[in-house]
């Protein structure tokens, strides 16, 4: 943290603090002012000055990020730029009076103190969220990237310093600037990598996980290496006094680690012990945790360590997720990271004065040194990736991720200035490199890396193209226990049998809260790592599905459960990855709204908007067909026997399920027809297909190929399945959308499941032109939105089906020649 104020006005009374000179007026010792009407200047008092700093930095940093964020520049870089704009680089020269409050010693000390405290809390939060299991599970690839990514730039920068030794300025040699810079510039800080990937929504991506694992391993290795070298140098000193200091420092350090392990950690775990499942820490317990963190930070300072060392080590020792990690994120993260932390980064920008760069040769020498380190790290990180079989493009992206710059670099650059390692010119040039490199690497990663590209299956994976007798591979996604009953009811309606089996891949989706790394793994009973939040929801959900499978005849159904913990913004990555690996034909996701007891529509979760966005992403990137299940309670009642309740209730015709399909035409409707036919294939399921045809004069100008495919699909359905009783077909010639809606309104109450095609990208029907103007949920399509709207008054569960798109099947993302050259898929994983 910085201790030296930028140039300010000459005031009275000098106070010396750590060799930095601050000047304070003698008459302003009061924290708050009496207001402008009493003749006071509020900016001359501590508290109003702090509020002014917070408001100005927050507003300007958000305004800057609104512009730079469009280019995928991290928020930290925007906050540093905001500080630079408020400092001597711009505002201090254009409007000196407006910039003066930031240059006063009082304001500088306040920025320093509040920013340092916020940084300490933020480091503790990151430590709690960090899963140390990443080190064990990282594998040889991450270890190799961490090793070569640290050794490569270190050796290259050392060689560059030796080659340019004759041109290195004498002050640089006197204070060992290149040596200190070499140690820190070669490091890929886990905090920086994690925060930048979070800004880019790449935490749950394959390359993002690899980069975070490598950065975490590198951080631990660097800490151990620096501690070992320091202890060796002290112990090998010829002076006995220095040897005693080295030995004493090791003993005190061991005692400090013991205090964290056997005192601080058990105390916090005891505070977490009685918290109910899904609950948060009470206010008193949260305050106790923060007080313990402050004590550890104070102890670190007393022992000569950085104030953040104790809180970070303590956070690593504590379990992430609920309740501690969730409580910290819900009650602390917004204040610390959103309001107070920008003061720290803005402080780094406030010290930046571009007009101090006057010696081009010195800056060029520093630039060469830094670029050598960046290029060496890029090459050193790419080599193990290419050796392990990764493509050159992916290896290049991993190298960019390991070159992210931000929080850590600002902290040690300020420390170098305070220690007189950096002068003002070197600091300005160095900070410009951080800004440019941090912005460039993140923008390039976002531009080059699109995880959804790997979800192209290069093969039709739909229910319609399923061969007769093949199992239906279905990926069932649930967010909470409330989604279990409707999903099991749909599986029951799918009528699994030994002749027509269903393979269920269950995916429990949980938002990433209180953790830094996402989780995607097969569920195992008793394995806490499957659910880092500490909850038991996954176990209960898996038990319900397992019970359903056990009640089916042998060979009818199988279950393979997974757990996914990821941000909603990237949750579709894990859904599509599992679907691609398991060669699923259909992904079923729950709708974000359901019918309440009083008949109104309510959200299924507090994050319903995020669930809706995740569903839209699944529809867009899925490698197979997708269905959205809108629960209205009708299907759940019919299949209550699955959950251990009374026997399933049959309708008047004796069918446990009565399904209705509304067919307008197009690939999505044909996929819905194939799914409905599969349901009624080997089970007593009542099925009626209602086809709506506009007048002949309205059909001119349509797609003849689509019309032919529709006719073939319907003729095959009528020929093979229609018997006039259990399976029926009704063709309706309607002249307006009102007639179609009236037919749907009259026929839907007789069913407990309605199936429609989404028809978002298919041919537009003249019967839906008027209805589409009032659509509220575009992910459901026109008919799906109509059936689920409160104005329509339908109380029947609805399944909206979208067939695998041509892009997901590789038909438009690759040329025909490349598709032909693509080898056929094996029966194993993709």
C-alpha cells in the first residue's frame, strides 16, 4: 500500500510517518463539518472528504467501465484509468481545483487506509472461496504450466538484464530494481486470473479452469520458494545477529501458522457449526469472523508480513460455499468489492503522472525488460499445452490468461514506490504497461476463445433421427427439489420399457456462490466435494430419481447423476458439455416460472431471471434437441405414484396420461411429434395430434421441402400409430388465429401434458402472425407462450420442443467438404 502523497499545496505543521512527509493544517482536527451555511468547507474535514472520494471514484470508474467494458476490459483496469483521470495526468492539469481534494495528505491517507482495509477483507473472501482441491485435481498439465510459466520468464528476464547490464542506470542497480521486478513480473497471480476470468464469464470453461489451477499452484510454489530463499540467505549470513534473526523469524512464522490452524480456524468452524442448511451466518457471528480476520491481519503486520497474508491463509483453511462463503458474498462482497475496493485501484491511478515520462531511453529499457518477460511467459505456457495435445490456438489462449495483469501488480508497484525502488518516471511507465497489457490480454481472450464452439456434434442428435429400438438418451436438468416432481412425471410419461429404454443423465444445477472455481463432476454419495456448499439437496434429488429407476422394469431406465456448480452466465457450458459427451438426444430444462396455489404465476427461484437467461443459452448452443418443461401441476398429479404416493390416476378412458400435440409444421414440430410418438410407443398413453392448416391461398410462397417433410412425418404417424381411440389424429382447417386459439382452448383441458414446437427459427405460419406480437417469453415460441400465459388460463403442463439446429449439427459451421472429411463418431465419448 502506498504511503507517500502526490504533490499537494503547502500547509502547516509537518508530521513524519515512515520517512514520508505529510503536512496537515493545525485547525482542522474535527472529523465532520457544520456545513456550508456555517461557513465551513466540507472538503477540509475528514469524513466529508472520504465520502467525496468514494462518490467520485465510484461514479467515474463505472462511467469508464461502461465504455471500456464493451471491449471486454476488466473492471479493475477501468478503476485504475478512473484514478488516472482524477490525478495529475488529466484533471490535475486541466482543473487543478477539482483535483486538489485527491492530492491533500488527509485524503491520501484516507484512501490508503480504507483501500488497504478493503483489500484485506477482499483477500480473505477470495481465500474462503478458493478450493484447495484444485491443486490435487489439477493434473500434470497445470503443474507443467505453473512451473514453466514461472521459470521461463524469470530466466529470460535475468538473461535480458545480464545482456543489457552496461545500459542499466546506476539507481536501478543500487536498489536491485530489476531483481525485485523479475520476481513479481514472472508471477501469474491467482487473484488476478480468477477476477479477470470472472469478468469475462469464463470461470467454468475448460481453459479457464486450467489457468486458475496453474495460477494457484504457481502462487503456492512462489510463496514457498521466496520463504525458503529468504531463510537460507539469513541463515548463511556471516553475522551471528542476522543468523539469530533468521532462526527467530522461522520460529515465529511457524507459531503464526499454528495459531491460524489450531486457534483461528477452529473458532470460525465453531461459529459455523449450528447454522441450519441453506441459512446464513447471523450478524453477531459474521462480526466475530471479521474480528478474527482483523486479528490475523494485525499479527501479520507485527511479524513483518503483508497485512493480507494472515487473512488469505486463514481463508484457504476454511471451507467455501455455505454458510461462510455465501454469507460473505451476500453481505460483504458488494460493499467491499463494489464501493471500497475501487479506492485502492484508483489510488494506483492517482499516482500515475504521464508527464513524468521524460527520458525515452530509460523507458525503452524498462519496456524491453517487461516485454521479454511477457513473451517468455507466453511461450513457456504454450509449450506444455502443445506437448499435451492441445491445439496451438488453445495453447495461445492459455498463455494470454497466464499473462493477465491487475490487482497484484498495482499493489507491489505502489510498494516499490514507497520503498524508493521505483521513481515517478518508472512508476508511470510501469502502470501504463499494466493498463495496456491487462486490457489487451482480456480483450484477446474474449475475442479468440468461444467455449460454445466445441458443442458442434457433426451428427444429428434428435429424437426424430433415433433408430427404432435405440435408447432415448435424455439429460434432465433440475435447479432445486421443486423441479424433481415435474421432471419425474415427464419421465413417467416417456414410458420407459425394456423394448424402448430411457437413459437419464441427471444434472443438478447450482449457482456458484461463495466459491471461485466451478464444479462439474459425477455425483457420489458421501463425497463432500460433490456439493461444496455443504447442502444435501443433491443427495435428495438423486434419491428421488434413483427410486424412480428402481420402480421401472429391469432394463427400462438407467441413471447417471452429475453435479454442476457454476455461474448462471456460463451454466449452459456445463449443460452442453455433458450432453455432448454422453451423446444425449434431448435436454430437458425447467421453466423459470410455475403456477402458484392461488392460480397466479410465481418464480421458481429468487434468481428466475438468471435461470431464464441460462435456458436461452442452452437453446442457442445445445448440441442436441432441447425441451423446456413448464409445470402447471397436471402432470405431477397423474404420476404421483412415482414419488411414493397413491396409485396414478387414470382418466375417463383408462389412460394414466393423456398427451396432446399441436402441429403447425417445421422441424421443431416434427421433433415434438417424434417425442410424442415415442411416449405412446409401448405404453397405454393417450395421444392426440391436432394439425392446424391455413386456407390453401395462404400457403403460397412457403417452403416446399418443409411441407413435404411435414406431410411425410404425419402420414407415417397416421399409418403406424393412429387407432382412433388411444392414438388419434385431428386435422383442422382454420381461417384465423382466433379459430386456432379457440380449438386449443377447448381441447387442452382434456389432457395433462401439451407438447408444441418452439418454431423460433422455422417457417412462419400465417396463423401465428397476430399472436406473436404479444409474446412475453420468446424462449417458448408463439404457441408455448400462449399456453403458459395467465390470460389464456391454461392449467395443463406444457413441453416446448426445439430440434437440434443445423449449426449445432455442424451443417453450417463447416463447409460440406470438411463435414465429409470429418470421421464418423464412435460409440464412445465425443
